C-alpha cells in the first residue's frame, strides 16, 4: 500500500512551500488524490 502524506508533510519533505506543492500537483509533477476535503 502506498503511504499517504498530508500537504504539510510533503512540503516539509521536499523543503518547499505549501503553495509550491499545489503547483506541482496542478502540473501533475507529483501524484495526489483528494480524500474527503483534504488533498493527499
């Protein structure tokens, strides 16, 4: 099973801002899925 990470965890892991994580998801540079009201 693939580990799910929160937005904050991804930003910390990549050492980027949360806004940058959103941009990467938008560009499909990193995979993401919406679980309820949260992106994972």
